[in-house]
C-alpha cells in the first residue's frame, strides 16, 4: 500500500501532446484540476471523493485514487500551464460505511458551500451503486450538486453476467444504473474511453449551473475504468467554471415591478435559492426599502435574520400563524428562490385572497413559472437589487407593515411557552429546541430532515444567519441528518454542527458514526428517543388510523399487534459501541449541561434525550393534504374523512 508508483507504463510511448492514463486515472486527474468561481472567489470544484470499493471500482477508480494519494503530481508528464503542486493535485479519499449516506454527506458539504463546491462519490457495481439512487434523488430535488460515479457492467460483455449484473433480455445496454436517469440532472455511461472527454465537460457545466444543478451521474463500466488511452494533455489543464448570476431581462423586470407597485398586501417568500445565491444583504435591503414582510420556507429560513422586524418566519403546512395569516391575505406573493412545495403552499390552501398573484424570482424558469406567475428569471441577489432599484420611492402601505409586526409579536408570545418546560414526566422536544436555539451560535449549524422535528423547527426556530438552519425538506429523507453533519462540519470546520435525529431515523442509518470517528470530525448528535414515530403517529391519529404501526413495540401475543412492551434496543450502548462519547438525559436542564460538555469537548459527542412521544407540538393553522380513506368500517376513519372533505374546500389552482 505504501509502495510509490513508478512512471505509468506506456508514458514514454504516448504520442506527443498526450498523456497515457487509464480512464479512472484521467477522471481523477481531471477532477482535481477543476475550479469554480463566483464574485471573484475561486476554489476547488471537487475537493474530495467519498467511496466504498467492490470489484466494480477497486481496481479502476480505487487504483487511481491510490496513485493520486501516493504521487498526486507526477513530474514527467506535465499538462499545459503551470504544473500543479502535489497539494493542488490531490484528490482526498474518504471512506464511507453506506453509499446512500456518503451521498448525503456530499450533499450537505455542497449545500454548506452554497453549491460552489461538490464532492464525488464512487461505488461498486450493482447494490453499491443503486444504494446511491436515494441520495441522488435528494440532491436533484434539493438542487444541490453532487458527482455520482456508479460502476457498471463490462462494456466488452466478455464475462456476462458479471456478479451483480441485471440481465435484460430485450436490451443489453440496460443496467441497474438506468435507475439514476430520472433522478439525475445529467446522466452518461462511458462505454469507450474517449467518450469521457465531452462527458466530463458537460458534467462540470451542469454541476456549476445554478439552474441545472443536482445529481450528475457518470457510470463507469468496470473494464473501461482500467483501460488505457492517450489523452490530450490539455484535458488536464486547470479549468475554472464561472458560476453565473443571471440578471433580469428589462421587459420582465418592468412586468414584475408593475405587479408589485399595485400591491396592497404583498409578502416575500424566501426559499433556498436566496441562501445559495448569498442574497441575504439584498433581501434585507429590499425589505427595508419596501416594507414588505418576509416569510420563509424550510430551505430559506435564515435568508433574512429572525431578528429583523419584517421577518415573520415559516409559512405553509408547518408554518406559524403570523406568516400564514399574511399569506392568506396576500394580494401579491413574491417568491424568491422557492420551489413552492406542498408544505410551503399548505397543499394549495395557504393563499386565500381570490385575486392573489405571484411574482417569482428564480434562476430556474421552471420554478419562476409556477402559479401562473409573472416570471423574473434571474439570480436572487441580482433580481432583488433590480427590483429594489425599480421600486425606488414605492413602499407597501404602512398599515400592512404594522400588521405584520403585530402578528409577529403575537406569534412570539406563543413561542415562549413551547420552549419553556412543560409539566410532564419527559420533556417535549420543543423544550430541547428552545435550549439549542438559545445556546447555538449564529454561525453554528443545526441539521434535520424528517420526523416531527422539521415541523416544530419550521414554526419555532429563530435562524440568525443563512447558514444556521440546515433542513433537508425537499426529500425529507430519514437518515440524512447523521451523515449530513459530517459533510457540513467538513465544509464549516469553525462551526459547531448539531444533527437532531429521531430514534426512527437513527435506526435507519447510524453507520456513518464510524466515519465520524475515523475522520475525527467533531459533530454533536442529538438523538430524540421517543420509542417510535411521533410524526407519523400523530398524522395517523388525526387521519383516523389510530397510530397503527407507528410505535416501536414488541408484538403482543394476545392482540397479535405491535403494541406490547417497548423494545430493549439501547441507543446509548449502540452509539458507544462505535467508540463515540454518549450522554443520556431526560430533562431540559440536564440537556443544557450535556450540550455545554459536548461543546467544550474536542471530540464528537452524542446526547440521547428521552422525550415525550406526544409532544406537545406547536399550535398552527397550516394544513397538509393527506387523503383519508373514502369508505371505512372504522368510526375514526369516517370522522377523519368528513374533516378532510371540509379541509379540502379552499384548495385551488392559482391561475
Ligand atoms: C427514508 C424514509 N422513510 C420513511 C419516511 C416516512 N417518515 C417520515 S417521518 C417518519 C418517522 C420518523 O421517526 P423518528 O425519526 O423517530 O422521528 P419522530 O417522528 O419520532 O419525531 C417516517 C417513517 C421518510 N421520510 N423517509
Ligand atoms: Mg421517534
């Protein structure tokens, strides 16, 4: 393993101006030379590769990564331009435990870097690769760049079927990796070495295009990875991909300005795009100049600091009453970098003004067009600046701003009791969130994705910086949180990174604790143990299904159902077995002390908090469309169906 490589076989005989490398070696060398730039700041585009090896990649990509680790900048075959130093040419390899997790880690890294950097992920063929499909879907839905490198079956078909090959008798070019097509923004398979050149260039463009970005997948057949080719030396020259800030088209800007000028009760909805574009200062200036209140989505929370008087917080199904009241009354909704998921629109019931119109500022025309909007296709920061300049002298009616502030302070009075101790044996998780929100610094990062927590956090959390609130709610993927903490911390080593993890989520994907330990990455894992799925349990109850199958219980011999004793599963012992420090607490004061210890520690720590399965959760007026059975023999379901039909009434298209 520590053996230093000799000059690549065949280098001497490579035609002039070419470098002889395998496909995998060329790939690694190319990736190490890519950079991104925005606002004059340049950085490595692909600063590392996560991987799990198998027969599909160990001798191809694995060998290339080894060679890079031992001798990243071979002197004998310099590419044009200044020779890269060994540090610049390095492609660090990080070993993961589960392929889905490693994509989550990569996504969290890229998100924390505001999409200016992305990680590569290499996996073996078959299950190793398809394990990444969920991570790829998450990346594409959340619009976060990640380079996925699944291994693939032999291009030469000499040994078919290779171990783990799917055979399709109608089409020999179909492999399991075709499952990546619908979840990737770019997809290719390299059947011949020379195909790699245009494919890599296309892939880098998609990764760095804010309107296109997401999972970028290049499948690498096992034999092709190891094949040698004479590559044009220019392929390996340093390259910079400029991340654009498209400006609004003047006529589109005029149309948007006209709609906004006619508004009496406008609101802004800030989505993730406002954060990735680093548009916070522009958003604040826009709100100050126009007096328009700002509501936020799960991805956009913190784009405007919660301390700003016009920041009204979360809108939609899990939004707060103040934001949802303003949304219901709004005549003009200015969406900034939002996809308008059903959580944001409360399943198309949030906006109740019959004449509501939308102005959507989005770098992606697809999103700008939603709800028959007046489209403003542009970068969020550029677009907000242009809108502010065009609206100079115009302000929303003063009584509208005053109402927003009044509603905001009414809501704040409701937040306090959610954060304060409840009179019950185990704490409500909202108490833990209150303690965290108070103790975590502005630049620290809280991570969550699924369970009952996103709703509570969306309603209650006060994010004071664009980086602090890291909620993955496009795919709401259980299992994102823990590996994501690793990626976020790698991207922001100065920040305290806290993953809030439900017990159900923990059981789905604890494996990356081993990677956290191996890489000595200091994160804080807060596991909320409530012995089941609080979220789906309350959804089940409110929808007439009586919490069926949502608790973690032994199968009872009499009832035949999963409603016996709690499971003996010991989460602290499980975490300890990975070599991680664990504290277990059952009240909020003890949690505060545990958090202080975790903060003071140099190493990663887990805090397991025993919480109440039944909350309580914050009050709210948002609604979410989850259809209830139209016919049923159960009274609970019949009653829920009647409520459901009433709740559906305000649902509409915005045209
Ligand atoms: C991978 C995945 N599977 C299933 C779901 C559906 N789901 C959403 S929340 C949830 C339960 C989460 O349980 P836990 O982590 O204990 O959080 P709690 O609900 O108790 O707050 C489930 C099964 C999901 N979001 N992601
Ligand atoms: Mg739970």
